[in-house]
């Protein structure tokens, strides 16, 4: 069933209003008409099954039939911190990461980042990424849209590490046989030393096409991050975060793992 996200003020006690591109999509693409049903979420705590009362390409009014339980969100809140990659790779990370279950995304600048960052384009870039996250969340029947943070410097990202219950720094050296610490062993070690918490916040730090420097690894580890590998193979930057996210959700029990 089609799902849409609306702003809190569009979500009333008995009805909801769908406007803008969503109303246009519902009428022109989905051919919605009075009596048709779809699901609406405010992206936070409310999700409802609604039925169309009035429909136009600019405004749809629908009555709330039933409030629904929000059961599609992972127990662990995993934020992907992605060093800004070139081209449209960040769009892929956000789209697929949202489908898998990422809680938020933090783009950041690292030493070996190959893309030339243009501050003048940041607002449009964030707007574009946010739209991609919204559409992916609707497609995946998420109950919330992942937040897209403004671009951070390396120093700013390091300062955020302490805000998380567990921070994993994806470092290719750790994936080789001589080192060997992977996500599973890192989580096992964390579980043995950490106090039990009901809502786990995880930061997954992924490098750019050029990877991380030894200095960045040392600074992240000093700030509390755990250096971890993603297997013995070298993954592309747009693949690494998605693999790490999937592993984390498996280990949390999201896919029948823990």
C-alpha cells in the first residue's frame, strides 16, 4: 500500500492533508480518488491508515480510519558517517541506507577525500539528499525519514564520537588476517563492557575512495571509536556503509541474528 510522509501540522485528530508533490503523485500517478486508502506518517510517532475524501492535484483530504503501530524501525539507531564521495555515490548510500534502516546520515570531509567540495551547493545538495531519503523511506514503509546532517569537518566528526554508545571506524587494515577484528567481534567486546541500554545509538564511520590515513584512525580511536574491518576484501566507499549497516542490524536481532 502506498505510503506518504506529511508535516505534523498536516496530521490532524480525524483527518490528514496531502499537498504539493505528494498530492500530485497520489492523483496523477496513483490515480487516487475518494474512497481509496493509503498510509500516512508524520515521520515521528504517528502512522495511520486513511481514506480519501476529496482529491485534487494540489490537495488531498483524507479521513483517518485507524492508527497503526510503528513496527518498521530498527531497535538500534545506526547513523552512517560517510566521507563525501564523488559523483552521485552519496545519493546511493542515502537511498539504499534508508531502505535498509539507517537512522541518520552525516557527510564529512576526510584527508583523502577526492571530491572538490563546493559550499555554495550545500543547501541544494542537502535538499536533494533529503528528498531521496523521503522517497526511499516511503518505498520501504519506514515510520520515519532519516535525518541528513550538514557536512562536517573531520574535527567536528571526531567530537561527535562520544555521543554514541558504540562508534565503529571502518578501517581496511582491520579486515586483513593479521588484524582480524570485524563488526561481530567489536560488538561482542562492547556488549561485555557496556552497561545495558534499551535504545542503542551506533555511529558507523566510512572513508572516501582514498580510505583513511593512519592519523585519522589514531584520532578516531583516541576519541573512543573502535577500529573494525568489513572482511578481507576492499569495498567501494558506497558499498562499505551499506555492508556495515546490514551487519549491525543483523547483530541487533533485526534480521534474526542476536
